[in-house]
C-alpha cells in the first residue's frame, strides 16, 4: 500500500481459534486467547508504509484448560477462519483497542414512544506526542438522511493515553425498532474533531426500543405483547467448518426469518458480526451467549479468560438493537458439595435484576466457579443496565445455579432424551412449580427442545427411537415438535422459547442417526439443501403467507396399503387428493396440522396432492408422486 505519513496502523481479526500469535515483519506483536471474538493490535512501530510487509499468524486450536469452552456438543474447529483487516487511522482516533469493539457505545437509558434518552460514550486514543483538546460529536440520522438529534462534548487527552468521553442525547417521538413488524434503524454517526478537522468517524446502528417481561404474560416489546418464539443456531457448514462466507451467514439469517422466527439464540459462543447486522435489519430478537459450556475449570487463568471473552461479547455487540439478553452459560453442571454450609438468599418477591446472593461463601476449593458467574453477571449490569442476563440450564429446578442470572431458561427434551411427547404439559408446569417454590414470580423460558431426524429414514406408524441409535425417523421429530409447541402455546408465561436447532451441525462425539459426527436435530440439513417436515410445521405456526405442505415426501418408495397422511398449512381449509380423487375431510385436532388417518395407497405410482383455501379465497397446492410397492 502507498505510504501515509503520520498514520497509525492496526490489524483487526474477526476471529481465530484458539490461541493466535501475531507477527509483523518478523516481530512478535501479541497474542489473543479465545475462539470467537474479534481482536485488534497496534502494529505501527513495526509496519513499513509503502513497502511490502509480512504479516504472520500462528494459530493453535489445541484444547486448553484455561480457555472456554472446555466441552460441548459441537466442534470448535480452528485456525484463522474469519476475515482480517488493516485499519489506518490518524494518531488521534476513536480507539479500536477496547476489547475489539467499535470504541463507541450507545446506552438506551430511557425509551418511550414520546422520547428516547441516550448515554453516549466514545473511547478516544491519543498516540501523538502532545496533549490535545478535541470534540466528539454524535449525530442520529434517519432513513431519509435527516439529522434528528445531535450531541457533542469537548475533552482533552494526554499523549499516549486514551479517555472515555461522554455525552447525552434526546430524540423526541422516536421511530421505534419493533421486531419483525418494523425493524426501523437510525444511523449513529460519531465524529472526532481536532479544531475544524475531522480526524476520525465511526458509524453504528441505532434501533430504539424498550421491553419488559411479565411473569404471567411473557415478553412485551415497546409496551405491546410480543410472544417470542424461535430457534437456536450454530454456524458451521460441510467441508469448511466455521470458515463460512458473509453470503452464507446472510442465507442462514434469511432462512430463519422465512421460517417466521421472532427470536434466535446464538449458541454457544459469539457469532460473526454479519449475523448481528442481519438480525438488526430483519427485526429478530437475539439471545447472545458466551463460551461457558458444560464445565468450568477451577483455575485463576480460566477465570481471567472467561472475563475477557465476556467483555468482548458485550462490548463488540453493545450497539446492536437486536440483542436483548446476555447469556452467561449453557448447561453448567456443578453443584454445591454436600459438606458446604452455604446458605442461599431467595427474594420473596418477583424480580428482574438478580437479587440472589450468598449469605456466606463455601470453601475455597468451591468458591471460584460461583465467583465467575457472579462476576460476569455484575460485569453485564455495570456495562449495560439496559439489558438482562440469562442462562440455559439443564439442571433440576431446585439447583441454586438457576437463580444467579436475572431470568432463566431450561433445556428440556421430553420425547427424545427420555419421557414421552405426552409429558410436555406436565413437564413445563413442574418446572414452574418448583422454581416458584423458591422464588415466586421468577421469569422462566425454554432455551432448548427438539428431536433428531434423518430425512431419509421413515416409519409409519412411527415409534419413539433411541436417541443414541442409528434409527432417527423423520416422522418422530414432527411428533415431538407438535406436542412441545402445543404445550408452549398454552403457557404464555414462558418468556421465550427457542427450539434446538435450526440447522444440523457437526459434533465429533456423536455417532447416531446413520450420520456420524452430526447432531441431526436441525429443521434443515447441514448443507442447507433439505428442509425437513418439521420446518414446515413451524412455518405454518409462525407465518401468514398462505401455503400447504404434504409431509413424508421422502418416504419413497413405501409399502402399499393404508397410511396416515399429514399436511401442514396456515390456511383454514385443506383438501387431500389421491390420484385426483378427493378424500374425506381431514381430522384436525391441532391448529395448522391436517391429518387423514387412513388413506389407501395401491401398488404403483401414486399421485398425492393437497389443495388449501386461504382466508383470501385463493387456492394453494402441493403435490408429489410416491411409488407404493
């Protein structure tokens, strides 16, 4: 690149797994420890503007007991799997070194339909040889390019230092970001002025919204009931692992949107910025999560890295309006030892911010794991009082770990890992009863539920399979989801429900469903080419664009004889035809599910078709040909 006199040079990595050591022109620059966050180094002292520079990165993805995640039902992969950038700034700039963040933060202190009050922060770095006085200016710009509000502050930064500069802004009668209904975004432009010269500029998304959660009625967005339903997702793909392209991320986000999801849980780590950007635009409520999965190591080095990764998660995603909760962990299983004399204080009234505290700490050998969670919870509250903390737990409702975060969600798999689909109503009610015995009014969600499915394995009538076995008939996934979601709809107190999982994903420890190394609970196959039948069940539940879908199309060939035929549709009426002959009306005990329990298929090619009549009076069709033998 051409020489630019007096500039500062930084290299920014969007992600590398797991330990990345960076060298420029043979000189060691620094190390980053962690798998999923962005990080940045100042390379000015060794960079040669106008000349050829060699940038080398050594990435080690070996398991390290001091770097979470230490375990989990997913592959970490490794290497320099996300994009790297060379940043060129003036000696005085908005710092890119604050935990890889944009260096500017927008705190929505108070938002209503009448006004929005914002606390604004910019981290200013001065690498010049003298103290400078400067001005930071913020401008909120609407879709039409109009400046709807502005603020500024004068600050002085000593040579070799960086300072936080603060201002306040009020926007009257804001256009609110209202989920899928109206994901309106302003642009916040942050400029740094040295006299009359603009020396740096950063832009950030600004989506103004407010929310609350009622223990009985669930989630409210901008004062209106907005039931949250959606999916969990991983982001890896065949052959490339997690080294996916921006277009791949956008495709995943669009498929989640087309399903009709209102929320998404980005499990179990910080995802690429392309996904947060897309969900800002699409109006999807995001649960974002750090890397504490399954196990915590009782080491100070682990504690330090866990805090670092959580700070990166919060600071790098602070300004995304789609982010509503910070998740501290997934399925941590440690328990209080029997000999511990620890007593726990459970508030007697409903709370949103965590008031759960130790009356006395347990022994030194057990203190560290609990301290990590309390520490992360406090970091979230100190940095961002506008959002809540949450966790995904697989523990019994009695376990004290469920009461550390502001709100809690449970991972449950009735009908897959034990129990039956019929246990869903009682299972959910039992969780609530046990939680509220300890903390009345505690807000509860469902963070995982689902079942595996190989789209090329079929059985009719279907029987409950063994989850670890090689037989995962696609029909059983539908049975589980139909039972689970019926129970969910009848329980509005669930603040959010996210099924497991949107896409099949890699998990080296699994060998089941005739697909080794894969978790097959996805609604969509790993290569994104097949939408399983259960995908259309949820599309019928969550979308209004009329359609009809006949299930079991991949059960081909199948034995001749009498079969149950099922269709999913968001239309009020569906008719079934076999070789052009109309069948008796469907049995519809469940909304959007149309069943014909006894349909005769004769030997030979059978044409199965369905015709749905929408509320608009138009007709919609689906069909396929199956060979009956």
